């Protein structure tokens, strides 16, 4: 069966597979993947071609040598070419006729140095294969290294070569900057590009640890929802401390601590909320100037408010309440950790406990104490100074030694007695 889907005007030929060579520079646009998965795809394609024939031609370009002979290089259709090569290996063992490769020759390209080659190869694969962001990051980085394309000017050259927009290249650069352990999880589909980019906020050396913590959190969430590894084990005919339902024993197994190097310890998917919580948990051990800003969404803010609203408390002192609300806003904006927010709330709780029912009374007492603490207190005379003052005071003996007699106290004047009353005066 023959189906011509090539570019109109370009000649189509049938060539022996041994006359074709895969251009090694196109390994750039086909990052190495899982070898077992790649082998499986080629096996499936070989079976299809053996049954139905080659439906689509392999794209090649020809380079004429000094002897006038043309050599053909594959730039699109590498799997089809390898599948036919695999078919021919089997046919050779059975001494059967070899299957030719149907190719379409790009007459616009006559040299391996043509700058359009990579773009042609990429554009041929991109719509069909749909590179994920991990694969694209490898392609962009390989181009930068091969051609020395650095900085803004280098980005423009990557954009022009691959024919993709600049934001996509910027995302590829950020993905490539991730730790290898995190990139492998992106490649395996355990995390999305959005989550991977969220992890770029964390130092590269911390990313794997944060993602492992996120996996542990995801296990807990899955267990609450009753899915994945959180479903537990059901064993018939057992009783004990687990819950028995219809004769089946259900008990939640304790999930293994997640390790990125051991896929059996990881959930099928690590979702964004788990990663966000893990980043916030990492913030608890950091100084304020090192905190990674992770804003809370509306749902998370309401959950935080609800936790505090559920407390059976009332009448906090106004100043503490104001500071707490400020702390809450900073927390919602990702600038204050949950632990420090809880500390502010504890201060409100302590103030209420001290005040009893009347919060205003506690506030007045607190202000009175502050005022008393601010008032200057008289300084007591130092004992040394008092002793010196007493020692320096002159005594009677010291004055006599200097020829000065001490003053005698003045004599009190004697008053004449009043005359006695006579009879005449009566």
C-alpha cells in the first residue's frame, strides 16, 4: 500500500535502507528517552509496516560527493527508517527479499550545514510528537551549547531556528535549570510543568527534598480521599482492631517515606497543593529574608481563617488583634510563615486568659504597668558617699585642736516671779 503525503514537487524514491544515514545532528531534536519505551514503539511500528506497508515517506536530503554520487541523510522519519531496518534484519535471517525505504528528497537542502535543517526537522516532529517541556528544555540547551547561543541574543537565535515563541523558550530554560531529580519526575509525568516551575523558587539543592516532602503530603491527602496507596488492604475473614465491612478487614497501610530514587514510594501524581505545603514547611526553618514567597489562594486563606474562627475565644485586646490581622495578611501574601502567625495568635489567647471576661480591664492594667515602668525612679544614695560625708563633717575635738573653742549654748534668761495677790486686790 502506498500513500503519498509528502511535499508536492519533491521527488519520491524507494531506496535500500543501507544507502540511508540518520544525520547525527538531529539527535538534538530527539532527546534520549526511555530506551525500553523507544524499543517498544519501534517494534509496534515494524509490525504495522510489515502488515500494511509504509504509509508515509521518510524525509531526506541529498549531498553530492566529489565522485558525483549522492548520499542521503534522514532528517524526519527516524523511527520508520529503524523499523524497516529491523524488518530487514529478520528477512535477512530468513533469506527473504529486503523491504526498501520509501523516501521523499528535499531538493531545497543540498548541504548538511544548511541553517534551515534543524528547523525543518523540528517542525516536522513538533506538531506530530508534541514535545513536552522537559524534552524542549533539552533541545534548547543542546542548541545553546552547540552554537554558543547565550543571553538574549542567543534566545532570539533559538526562537528563529526552532520557530517557536520566546515565552516557550524562557520556560524551557527555567525547566533545564531544575535539579536532575526534579526533571526526571517531570519527564515521568509525576509532576506538571506548573509544579516544576513552582519548585524553581527553592534553591536547587533543596528541590529534591521539598518534592519528596510533597510526595509524603500527597500520600496523606490520597489516604483521606480513599484513593491510590491510601485505599488500604482488604483481607477476608480477619477481625481485630480494624473496621470490618461485609466480612472484609480494612486497614490503612502506613505509606513508605517518599524517595525520588524509588518510584514505588511515590504517588501516581503529585498535585500543586502538596508542593505548596512542602515549600511552606521548608520556610519554617529559614530566616525571614530567605523565605520563599508562596501566595495562598482564596480557599487556603478561608481555611486558615476558619481554623482561628473555630477557637472559642472573644474580646482580645485591640493592639494584639490589630497585630494579628497584619500578621494574617502577611501570611496570606506568603511573607510570614504559619508558625509565626500562630505565635501572634498565641499572644491574643494569652491576653484573653489574663483578662478573664473583661478584656478592657487587662488592657488598662497592662498600660498601668507600662506607665509605671517608664516613670523615673529616685536613685538611692550610695553607702560610700554617705560614709565620706560623715567622715568629712568637723567634730568638737577637731575644732579644739585647731584653737577654736566650741560655742557654748546661750543661757536662758531667768524670769521674775509674779507678785502674790493681796487682800486689797480682792
